[in-house]
C-alpha cells in the first residue's frame, strides 16, 4: 500500500469503542480460523484502526474480531458514498443514447415514466443481456405494484432506490442510521426514519416487500435483522437482499485486497449456504436466487486499485488491468452461482404458520 495513502488512515480505533466477538454472528459457532489480519480502510480512508478477519469453520462466514461497537461504528462512515445526492434515475450513462434506451426498457419493464426514452430500448436490452441484468438489479427485480402495495428499504442511504420504487408506484418507507444520508434522502421528499431497524419496533405486518442492498454485512446482529424484517412483512410478503460473497472469484484472486471485504464497515461476510441458512433461521421460506449480473470488471478494478495503493473512488472504479480476464470471470460466475461476486436472493414470509423464532 502506497505510503502517502496509507498514512491517511489513523492506526488506532478508540480502545473503549471495541468489542470482542466470541462466536460467529451468523451461526453461533465458536470454531474459527484466521483469514486476514492488519486489514485497514483502503476504500474510503476514513475509518481508523487495523482489523482481523476470521472465518467460521462451521458455516464458512467471515467476521471481524474485535469489531467496533454500536456506539462507535459511525466513525467508519465519516466520508461514505451514501452522503452524495447521486443521479435521480440510476447509473450515469455517459452516452445520451444509452440513457434513452435504458429509460425505454425501464418504462416498459417497470412502469416508470422516465424521459427521454425510446421504445427501441426494449429491443436493445434484448440484445444486451448484461446491460439488462444491470438495470434489473438496479430496480431490485421488483414486480409492478398493486394498489396500496408498500415497500420498506432497510439502510436506504441517500434514497436513490426508494425514489426509483416510488417512480414505479410503490408506497415507500426507508430506514437509515446515518444522519447525513438520511438528510439527503429526505431532501428527495421521501419518508425516511433515522435509525436502525429498531425504530420500527412497534410495527408489525406493515409491508409487502422489504429490500436490503449491501446492508446485512454492516450490522452487528444479522439474524436479528432478518427476524425483524420477517415481523414487518405481511403474510406472503417478500424480502430481497444482496451482499458480497466471500466465496467469489474476486476474493479468491485478490485476497485481502478484495473490494468486498471493506473493514471495518463490513462486520460479517456471507457465502451462499450461510446466507440461505440465516434467512431460513429467521423464518423465511421459498428462497430464490436472482439473475447474475456482470460486476467483475468493477470489482476487479477496485481490488487492483487497493492492491496497488491507489484510491478506488466510489462510482469511478478504474478498469482492471486485464479486462478480458474480468469478462471471462463474469461468464464463469454466470454458470457458477456460488462464485458470484454478490449473493442476491429473495425469500417469502409464509401466508400461514408460526412466526419467526
């Protein structure tokens, strides 16, 4: 790591702001193996400290020990990307025609009314499955809403996705613990509660759909979070979640420089089996995988920047040195679900039967 960037990070987290993790936060097992030590915040260079990541011998999840407490974890988010207002529609396509065609696909598939647009976007997306998969993931594979359908986004950040869901016709609510990000979301005229999911403790069976994009790896009690989501859903409601995959091709290539590690904000990291186990333990059923989308070029580029000591700017990741290899990895991951860079699943709350434990 280049000294000039390395020196940007304070080397010590406040000692009183650390807690030990005696057992895996996913499955509760105390058997583990050291994965990495000396990890630092080489993504946003705002979180002090050096971190040790262990891998559970039982469920194969990864977790930090020690980790920041709930009272001090905010120190890791002082310069986080969700503070940015961002683009109102979605990823910023540099070419005007690309945006026009993308909007045409969104309007056709999701019932939005984005402009400028062209119905030819439907044909273009049929011929560009990778781009179509990116847009579908951006919209979190939502169905079109029915009258009164409600959606909760947990960890809604700056509200970018909530705005998209509202544009589809969903009645939307967000929960966000970061005051700066919540303020940006509220500036979009969105209903956003400041705090963790506990701010909705008095609510039961309120939502038809809950989404969590790259949130579960940030929380101290992932099983408790999933159980709370189960309680908040109406019978028959669904949860959509996405999180980095510790078994991914990118992690196997880049090791401690893999973009998905992101210590100390990522407190726990999942594999496909361990996430499915967690979702089932929380009371959900009918767990389904969502389609793969090509992200290797982005993740590999960011990981190479970390390994080389460069600053991987959020949303402006440099391309990997070997773009052909990244595209080949994407094709491989498309055929090997367990090696995807991200795990993306939906699960259902039963219409009848007992509540989550």
